[in-house]
């Protein structure tokens, strides 16, 4: 049976979930996992009346997150996603 390729997009999604969870844990939030981002795909809509609006999470004042916390996680995400992209492109083994 031929080996199936690794689903790098799934891995990236799981890494993103872990990084967001880490941001909030570092800010002393108690986290509980109860679903996956794939559950939200059916709720998103494209066009001028998108249901999903993006904002910088540290700008939501009620979360009281430090920008440095978010920036550190963003940098880590860039490095990890960059490596995964290089693997996918065949640049790295």
C-alpha cells in the first residue's frame, strides 16, 4: 500500500490552535477545548457581509493581552509555517 502524504495544512491548523491557546494560557486564562476550527467553516461566508471579521487579538481590551505576548507567538508561527512551507515545496527533506 502506498504511503499517504502528510497533510501539512492540517498540521498548520493544529499549530495555529496551539499558539492561540498558548497566548491565552500565558495571560492566565483557563482554557477548555470543545471543538475544532473546522466546525466554523460552515459559518463563514464570503462577500461584503462576512460573518467573520479579523482583528489584532491584543487590541480587544477585555482580553487584557500584552502585545509582546502576541508578537512572540506570531514570530514563532512565521518560523514554523515557513519551515512547513519549505517542506511542502520540497526545499527541505
